């Protein structure tokens, strides 16, 4: 009975994290427990300061139920978002607010044998500097590029480790339970739980970054494929351009559309004398150059818009393939590159109009994420709460959070 109550308490906290406000009846249905049992545990959590009642729901004609919410400062999550060059670390509360400043640093992943050691040390330093008691931290979620085996805690592309898997290594350094997933999958998870894909059954989330990633939501669930490697949108062979891709093949979608390629094209154009506001902005550092390029495009710079539109059209050709195969209700443009906003949408839509059978594409809409560059950090936090009931999080953290101990 104690074990069942323990799990029920975790399920209630998990549901309140994802849904913000719920009634006792809602929680009873979502956790598959009776209303009396749910009422009792809610009362305990409220008394312990983990849950608060937020008043009655708006009237719908009947008796208004009392609504409950999770206190934002009751627990915390360490969230890490990685790409091939830059890593960001954040400490987030139960409402996905940043409670300390985001730390951002360069950490190249390709052929870097020290990357995992550096990552673990930087995370541990960040946690220690935050002043937050580790006993209040539920876990550590990490999004990263590459072929990720979520269950084994392995990245087959980056973060080389010999004796331990990635999750065990970082967990041993930080003293926290760790979960990892592909960056594009976590961006899709953020959109599903908190963004434009919320309540959508079938959605494709395009991660515009140093590559062109894809997170797939099918039947209302994040789809990872048989081995967890689904969504390698970047490597659809669309071109006969003989350009070598990061995967080792040539002609991949990435070779004409990634932010890295786009900014290189901008630099080449500037050297050739193209007029642009980019002439007056730093374009040397890879991250700085991409940010300046996207800002220039957002501000209507003709040269930047021209390059971005060409890349967007080619992304649209890839999206047309997705629409024919999966018939999604929504395509969401997310990730680092989405800060350019709606400029992406028209060329992508043009490609869809040209390459899709109209009846199949008629009801698919394109939206730009409101989460943007924060999506991966939010998705990494959501991953921790998605796994809140599993054995690893339970065993490592069971004695750390007083309100979750078997009583």
C-alpha cells in the first residue's frame, strides 16, 4: 500500500506539472485511482506544501470543482540543451521558469574525447553555484544531437564513453538521476506538452539549426521509431549537388538548408560585394554569425531574406515528402532558426503547393513555434517529468524529497 501511495503521489505531481491546474476528479481519471484515494493524497500534498488549491473552476452551469496546482518552487529540474557546438544549462522550476541565469558555453562535440567529462563538470559546477539544494532537484534532462538510445543512455554519434553510459557517468558526477534524448525529439516533446502541438494528434516539428532535425508526434505521442533513431530529416537525399554532408553521404537536405550552410552563403555573398546590413555586423564566430543573419532577415534585409527563402523552399520540398507519407495536421517550425519567424513560412508553403497533391496537403497548416530557441531546454525538463515514475528516478531520488517518501 505504501508503494502504491508513493507512485500515486508522483503521478499527481507529474499531472499537475504538465496540466498546471486540475480538479480532484480530473486527477482521479488521469491517475486511474478512486476519488476518495486521490482526495486523501491531495490533502496530504497540500498540507506538506507541495500542492495549493487555486479556487473554483469557472462556472459551466453545475457545481464548480475546486482546482489544484503544483507550487512552482516545490521542486526543480536541471535542463541541458546541446547542439554540435553550443551547450546551455538551466535550472527550472515546476512552471518552466528559469530560476538562475542560463549558462551557455562552447563545447564542440565532433571528435572531442573530453566532451563528456567537460559536460559533467560544467553541469555540477552550475548546480553548486545555483545555491539550490540538490535534495530539491528531481533530475537532470539532456537534449543532444546524434543517434540516441534512450533506454541504454548511449549516444552513438557523440560523447564517447568507455566504461559507463552517458547517464551513469553524469549521474555519478552530479549525484542526480539523468535522462537523455535526441534534441529534435525533445523540441517536439516541448511543443506537444506546452507549445503549438498541444492537443494535436499528428504533428511534425522541424528543428531548424546546424542541421534540419525532425520530431514526430503520431497519435498524440512522441514517435521515436524502432531503435529511437526516427526523424533524421536532415539526411533525406534531395540534391545532386555532390556536397558532402556531416553524415558522410552527399546531397542531403542539410547541405542546402542548415544554418551553417546559410551563414556560409551569406559570408560568400558579402565577399562578392552584395549590399546588406550584415556588412556592419560581426560574421566571424559561427553562433554570432547565425544570430546576426537571422536578425537581419527578420528586419527585412533583402540579401538575408533571399538566402533564407531559398533554404526554406528546399525545406518545403522535404516537408512535402512528410505530408505525402504521414498526412500531419500541423507542421511546426521550431529550434534556433525559428526566431526568423514567419519569413520561413511562405517559401515552405510555396514548395508544398508545387510538390504536394492538393487534397493531401489541404488541411495541413504551418506555424512558427512560440517556444523558439527555448524549446529544447523546456523539452529536456519535460523529459525528466515524463520519466518521473520510473525506477531510476525513484531509486536515486526517493529519499531526497520528503513529500515523496513512503509514509
